[in-house]
C-alpha cells in the first residue's frame, strides 16, 4: 500500500482490500456486496485507470477501479518520475491537470488552470496527487482483486469476476492494465512481438541491429573465451540474427525505474537471495575491456533523488527474460517479476562490491543507494515492474510508423502522442564472434500526431462495450512512441468520455458520434490536433493553398520546431529572387495580430525582411531567424478587409544566411 493512501478507509473483503474515500457517502454495504454495479468498470489502477474513473465521475457517472495487485498509480507512482513526454505542450486535459497538481503540491499553492506543469517528481508526490483525485471524485478502488473470469452476453461484457467471487457489473468497461488482461479474457484479438516491416509498410519495425545502447568495445560471448564449444554466457541467445525488418515474437526488455539517492540516510543496495556473480560475467568483461560507465541513469526528480533507468550495453534492462510475460498466468508473472528484481538488485550489488571490478567503479556505484522515504512497504524497491509492452490490441485502425511520422493522420483524433519511436533492446546475440545487443530503436518524430479513436476500441464484431487505452491497437514500433504515461492518461480520459456518450445514446462504442466526442474532449481541455489553434485564428502553412512562391524553395525537416509537415528555405541562394507569400482567407474585416514562425539555427539569416500587406498599405519588419525558433513571433497588429486582400511576404533581399518560410498566423485582436 502506498503511504499516500493510508489516510483512506481500508476494508478487507475476502481476498481483496477495498480502498474507499473518506466522507464520500458511498454505501459500504453496496460496495461489499457480491455484485458491484456501476456505469464504468475499470480494470487496472494505473495512471490510465485513475483518469478514466475521474473523468466518468466528472461527467456525472459512477465508476470503480479493480486492481489485481496492491499498487496504485502504475509507473507514475512506481519510480518513473522523470516523465517521458516528447512535446510537453501537447499534453492536455486531465493529464495536464495532473502535472499542474504536481507543480502546485511542490509550490504549496492551489492548482489553477494557469499553473505550470511539472513532469519531474518524486514517487510519493505523484501518489499523493492521485490520492487527492480519487478522494475528490469518490472513486472506490479494490486492491488484490485479480480477474478470474469475464461474463459476456452476445457481443457485450456484462461483468468481471475476481478471484474471491466478487462480480463487478456495468454497461461499460475499460482495460487499463499494462498487460491487456481484460481485453484478452474478453476474446479480443491482440498481437505480441514485432511485426515485419512488410506487414504495415514500415521501416524500423522487426529485428533491428543498430548502434544505440550497444557494446562499444569487443567482448567475447563464450564461457571460455574463444571457445564456442564451451557455451554462451548467461543472457546471450544462440539463435542466428535474422535480417533487419524481420518479424518475431520478441518484446523490448523490462526493468524497474529506481529511486536512488546519495544522501547520508540512503539504504545500501541489498544482496538478493539467489545472487550469482556469473550472471554479470559479461559486464565484467566489458569493464575489463575499458568500459567505465555509466551503468544506470541518474536523472534528478527533486529531493536529492533520481529516476534511474537503463543506459548503455549492459544495465538494468533484463534483456531476453520477459518473452513469456505478456500472456503468462499470475504465478508465472510473479516468478518473472521476482527474476527481474533479483537480476537488477544483483547487478547493483555486483557493481558496488565485486572485488574484480576497479575500485573507482565500486566506489562510484556504492555512493548511491535506495531512497529511504520511498516505497517503504516494499523495502524501498519499486513495486511496479516497467512493462514496456505486452499485448497490443488489433482493431479496425492499427497505429503505425506512418502515423508517427505524420505521413497519415487519423481524422478521429482523441489525443496526441509525440515521443520518439523508442524500443529498448529485445535480445543479446553473437555477431562475428562478438556479443551484440539487438532491438534498440530511437527514431524521432516530426511533431505531435493524433491517436485514432478506432485504435482504442475493438472491432465491432468482437466487443461492443470495451475500451483499451493502454494496450491499444498499434504496431510494435508505433507503440514504442505512444507508450508514455501522459498519453495513457490522455487516452483514458477520452475513453471514459466516449463511454458516457455511448451509455447515454445506447449505442456500441464503435458507433459513438466522433464529432460530439471531439467537441466534449476539446471542452475539457484535450488537445486533438497539432499545432493547436485558438478560437478564430487562421494559420497559413507553407503547404497550404494560400501560398505563392517565386524562385526556388527547398522543403526540409532537418531542424525541429516547424509548423505542419515541414518548412522551406531558400538554399541561401537566389537572394532577392526567392520570395514566398502567405495569403489568408479572413472571415471578417477587423484588426488581426500577425505572427510568423521559423526554425532557428546559426546558419540562418539575421536580417530577413517581412512585408505585411494590410488596409493601411505595406509595413516591413525585419526578423532574426538565428533565434526564437519554433515560436510564433509577432509582427504587430493590423487592420485587414475580409477575404484575401491581406498577406505576409517573406523576402530574401540582402539576407546574410538561409531564409526560412514556415507559416503565418492571424489572430483576432
């Protein structure tokens, strides 16, 4: 139990612990009954599960969270305090509110819509914020209540039954687990592993033997160096490496996100039961070959603590040890979790204590320890294994690399993702007699992109009342970008909103009015398109119909911060000849603030003339494109007639570097 939850009333119901918010007026006898009936049953007390419940309560419905384990908040409260977010400005709705609440808690001030977001935090602070939300919105949470069976009638789930016989019934369900257990039990199609590039027309899926998090020094993989007959060291696969882009059933490695500190009161790294130094022989050889670290990351989250993650060729990821996890039963999963804990704790013990390592390595690692005031119920070790991917639903819309790159854009957007297409290594192999890691991919995306509503609901024939915002329909590599805690929160809020609309209209989830759903989501602060637009504003992108060019302009995505799919530049040639004009179609006459945008770099021109054509004539401004990249820069406020009489002209006359033309924006003054 998280320390932050101790101020809530706790009840033991058979094999499950029930957490009920104090003073909410919820009837305990009803909650303790053999059947609990609510509008929305949520399986999984992850960050997504909490947001789905809170949103349903805000919309006037009832909700309950059923959690198979004893931890609340998933990775957000389980050590991942250095939030992977991509473009943080693309986080809206309840997810944005959560991070603003985190900021307000650190500041000791009330949260407001204008509070900044804080995406870096200590685990116990995130737990306190979630506890506040669960209390405010009277959300009951059943802990230690694993799913036993799913009851169905036709194409609908009617209830889920937990191990102790408790039935949770309702018209709508959300699977918020990292594993997709409710989805699978309901008979919904899913995939596990990596698709071949050919399956969906991708380029970075499947087997990927690349250079990231790779051995940078030659290391022999055999028990007896130079002798293949002696066998391979632990954790190295004997299977030959398939060609890049080949599909298989492997998944990216798991680990625990540790909260470490160098404070005097730190808890020394424990030697786990079952520790075997032979498990780290490969790392020893790597160090003997000259590698000096780092052996884990130490990103600061405040309070003198870290969110420590995998880094480099041999670190906290237990590569190749998780293949069975997605579809395993509870006992096997518990054993795999214990194996991961033993491996990672053993790694730290080895680094801090093995006398064969250089003293500098041992002293450097021993200077760290577990934070004494975090995860006190689990020996200061995180209670949540980082399940980076498990099952992934296969529905009517599969998110792919093309969505991530912006070459296709789903019209039924329910939120945005923006993180790098990221996969940790999937296996450790032998190539030309040396050990190599395989599977790590880190490929950026040009900007935030929409997630399709169809990707979080099953196909109509499979289930009419289930939402899957975590194990959504996506390929391995697209999921690598989407699988971030803020995105899970975003999609869960959207799922709960759709559930309420489906409930009110009496329709299957596949028939929800998407326009009505998007309108409600926008009203609740969700961001559905990128770049976001303010009420009444007009944006003319370089690829829009209202653009006219003279001379030669070159499209590019080399430097980030651009609007739309790309920007254009003059190639630093054709000065005075190359020009580009943005012409808006303004719906009304009046005063408009005119802004332009570019991507900055030292090779840009510092003296770009920009002509604003308006009611009063032509006003020329000069902008410095070496600074202020990726921002809207105001050129002033001007009166324009309705229609297309006004414009903004980017000129290259006498400029001292590359001139960029990206977009112009007109905002009602």
